[in-house]
C-alpha cells in the first residue's frame, strides 16, 4: 500500500538532535523517486476537492514538497521563514520552542485578502510553527483551509494548537 | 518569451542582507503558478538529454525546485545542508563566505559510486557552496554531470569555482 511504502522510507534516528528525541528522517524518502511521487500524490489527494490559492511552506523542510504541492493545485507558493531571511516587507510572529523562542516571518504581499491557504510542513510536532504561520495568514486576510503534513507525532498533541474545524491531514502518524 | 516571463517575476531588493548587495528575490516567482511551471520546465530542459540519478539541492532555496527537478528525471533528491542539520552519518566540507567560513554536509548514503549528479541551487554567486557540494559528491564516488541554477550573477565569476567541462545552466543572468 502507498502509505506503507512511504513509511518504509522514513528512518528513525535516536537521540537527534538531542538525547531522548526519536528524529524522523525523510532523506531516504527523498532519495527514492517512487516514494517522492507517492508522497506528493498523497499530499494533493488529501485536499483535492478544495480550491487552493496559496500553499505556505515552513522553513526549511516545508520547502521540499510545498512548491510541488502548490503546483498540483495551480496555486502560488509562499515561504514562511525564520527572522531576517526574507528580503521584502514582512510581518512577524513569535513562537515557542522547547527552549526559548523564535520568530517566523512572511512577506506582506504573499497573501491576498480572501486567499484559500494550505499550511504545509514535513512534520507536525508540538504545532508551534504551524500556529504562528496560521496567525500570519489570518493577519494578512487569508483563510486557512487545510493543514498538510507528511508525518504527525500524534503524542505531542500539536493538533490542539491549530484552528478548530479545519482539516489536518498527515500521511503517516506515530 | 518564457525567460522574460521568469525574469519579470524576480525582484531586486537593494541593500539586503547588507549595504551594497542587490538581492535577487524569487518569492514573486514562487507566488505565480505559471512562473513556477516555466522555471521547472527550463531547469529540466537544460539537461533533458542526460541520464540523471540524483539532484543535490543546496540549503535552503535549492530545496524549492530541487525535488521537482529530481522528479522530472525520475531521480532521487539529496539535500546538502549546513552543519548539524542532517541526522545520519555525514561527510563535511568547509567553504568560504564573504566573512568567515561555514560547513556543508551531505549524508554518506546519499550518493552511490557512479551516480550521475546534478547540483542545483536558486543562485550562482561566488560559487563557494556549489564547489563544496561538488567535492562532497566526488568524495562519495559520484560524478557531477551538470550545474543547474535559476539565476547567475555572472560578474561574481562563480563559474571559475566549478568543474571544468561540466555544463553550467542558469535560466537568468545578471
């Protein structure tokens, strides 16, 4: 089955980036052309009934499938980046990390009022970054119509940080 | 013409990230579905006669088109990342920046001996990162068959850092 093929190309690395973390490594998936194709297809299929204007991808692993997911909808791609990386006028949102805080930015011209937006990343963990991206999209007048992830670490309850009543689709759950 | 359409979606930001730099911003291109499609098509067409096993994309803007370029060849995608980001066993290469040095890493299992490899980034500037990626590919036994960029800043002479006799294709030159 497609999902099992994708899952078999995700590698768990113990104690990365620090002790106790079981890191989900998607580089074996990226190396395999068939796994790539199945992943993109699954990401698209999850929302294929929607009209999508923009896909927002979260730096930097959300850049790997975000642009091709956008292309599959004939939509634009918007990078959400860490502070200081985007060159034009931005809006910012602070979000919590396990230790300390970070800042996510989006160009102010990235979203038009009324745009239907999918927020995409490779992984949903605690949901802090996806929550910050949601707030940026809403501030620019867009509406979030879906959350798209390759992997969801369900036990971290990241779903609780995201908008209620908006579909959250992850291909693989742990 | 396609190239002019792509060029019209690249924005020059003066004095970013520091005074005197004319930064080439591809976010307007990413926002436009047609510009995205034409860019991917041009990147692929430049090497369409080659047999390609892997596309190496350089963190992080090389992640935007690298995976779809790889898919267009039915090839695998390999992220080359800054130190400490890749979770499995890596090899490293130091490279010079305008001020100081940085380290580029690749997973040791990313390239098989004999693999035909395209090195891709959004921009060829001084060529330091692409040179480091070249050395990593060669060290793993791969052969570089092409260099692929959206934009080349010709006046910085980055070409001089790359392998001789290997085609370098950039869609837009400044």
